């Protein structure tokens, strides 16, 4: 059941987001890229992204704000049989078959260490899953959310071996 529509503007780009979970998906605020040198001691990358490619940083700065928010992948709802509030998030994501009724039987894996392109988790974030394998995540969006920071850091974490770090 669709609950609400949100219009997000970012310069000239306008997106309409329709949420299917209890709350609308977390849409990261638009942040102008920094014009000064990044503070590498603070963990900031060269394009203003403040997320490091580690599971703990991704969870704290992305998953807990976007995936758990709205009742989608929290312990009580576990949409897609995915609990992102669990203490063993690594065990919930890495080398685990996709729970989607089409993707699972096709042998798709949520996160394949070293292989972001074939990881179903990345496919869902980028909207590259097969048409019958559910919607792009977060649910209700029609295009990838923040590919230059959040998705790039997930891809880097997976490329680096999807460690429990």
C-alpha cells in the first residue's frame, strides 16, 4: 500500500518518491561538494562523501538511516527477509542467498565479496535487478540514491572483500 509521495529537488533535478513502507525512504539531503581540501583525518573522501567503505561506517551513516528507517528492514518487519538491525549484519548480508522469490532460485547472493556487480544488494540499489526481482531500493524511488557517495562506498566495501569491519 502506498503511503505518501515526496518531491525531492536537487538543483534542476526533481524526483518524486513514493513510499511503500510505513514511512517514506530516507532521502539524503543535497550537500554541495566541498571546495577546499578534504580533512582526511575526519575520514572524508575527495568528493565530500563522509562515509568510509567499512561495514560499521556504512551501517552507522547509511543503512541505519535509510534501510531501517520506515519499517522496511528493521527487526520487526524484515522486508525481503532482511533484518538490518541485527547485531550480525555481516552474516545477514555476505554470502547469503537473496530471499526474493525470483532472484533466490536464480542463485543470486546478497553480497559476494570482491564482486559488487553480481551482488544482488548492489543491483537493488542501482536498479539493475531483473524486472521480476522487485523494486529498486529504497522502495519507492525510481533512480539510484546518491551513487557518487553511498553506493560507491558499498561497492568499494564489497570490492575490498566485504569484511566484517
